[in-house]
């Protein structure tokens, strides 16, 4: 058994190294490409300026030659004609034009920065996808613990679904049970390492899920925040998500997630949430200090006063 754990650890470490190398190689190549394009553009501008200067010098030599000829002639009629010719010649160039166009340089830099911004977005997407893929390697089998479920909650026989019932269930008394708050913990607790699970929230208008510490109060309501032993993602008013910080942090999500992944790194003090379908990062609690066992926690929310709204259960789904 210990050999299998070591082999799994080595395999995960190699995956992390490979992913990190791929991401940083992509970033370095992108920056080098921007630098190359910028230098090429500056060289082209330099060549254009040199050509412009050569043409102007040639024109000036021609004008000087003609003026010298005029200065030595006694034919006043010829002088008038030549002067008229010089005056009507389209002088479209002058010495002030021989410069490096700062506007062009600024525009080229702007294009380079725009490209880097696009690269940053692509890199961020790659990082999120890599982060989710990496987190999914630590998937655990999570089942709900009926001994902790609030009496108004209904659990499926397989322990994978929870919804809010209309009436209070006749359940045995248990000090682990939540008598206040529509909450239920998983049977599985973790006091070290990393773990990951996924929960389907499709059709929900309110709910929350995440992890809770073992000593969380079961017989009282309290603020949903790390101060009280909860690290959760909270859905309310159909499409408003917020992280259970103190105070709560509102999250602007372009698409309402249908399945959310929850990842915990105990030693790093990290709890992260991912939109599984879009493979994007939603939010992370960082710099936390865990000193006791953590359990996945679920709250399916109210069911809309019996009108069927929010009646869909929270579902713990297999990790692909």
C-alpha cells in the first residue's frame, strides 16, 4: 500500500512539473515574439527615416545648385522664371520631418501591450485549466452523513443527493446533527493532504457548499465565514454568487455554473472553487490555518415556500 502511495505521489509530481514547464515555455515564447515584432517595426521605421533623409538631402542639393546658377546669371527674366518655378514646386518635405514618429512608436508599443494582454488572458485560461486538471487528480469519494443532517433535509439512499423537505423528519437525536441551519456534512473528514470533489448545482436558486471544520456549531445559526469554521461558495437570488468571507465577497460570473469543483490543500491553507464545465477558476480562500479535521459541507437552501422553486437537490457527482 505504501509503495502505491509513493508511485502516485511521483506520478502527480511529474504531472505538475510537466504542466509548469509547458506554461512558462508558452509565456517566454510569447514575450520573445512580442519583442521580435517590436524590434522589427523599429528597424523598419529607422530605414524609412533614413530613406526620407536621403531624399531630402538630394532635393536640397538640387535646389542649392539651381540657386547658385541663379546667383550668377544676369538674365533677370530667367531669374524670375526660375524663382517662380522654385516657388511653385511642391515642397512637401522639410528638415522637421526627419524624426522618429513618436506617435507611431507609441502605437506600436500599444499593439505590443495589447498582444501581451491577450497572451495574459490565454495564459490565465491555461493556468485555470491546468489547475483544475491538477486538482481533479486528488478526487475523493464523498457521501453524506445522515447523522449530521438537519431534520428538514432529505438524503438519497446512496448518500449523494440532498434537498430540503416540506416537513421535519423524525430522526434520532445525535450531538453531531445540525438542529439549526439546513446543513449536512460528509462522512469523510480530512486532517492533512489534498482532496477534491464536485457538486452539481444545476437548477438551484440558493444553496451553499464547501468545507467545514469538525467543531462547527450544530445548534445555532452564525455568520457563514472562516471565523466560524466555514469556507463556502454561496448562491442566492438565482444567479448571485458570493464567497463566504467576512464580509462576503460578491463574485461576477459571466455564466452560472452547473457543476462546481471544490479543492482543498490542508497544509497550504487553500480552498478553491472551479466551474467544471468552463474549466475556470471561481474563487480561492488562501492563507488559511487549519488545525482540525475538515469535512465537505452542503446546504441545499429553502425550496421556495412549497412552490417547487429551488427544489432540485445538490448532487455529489463522480469526477471525470
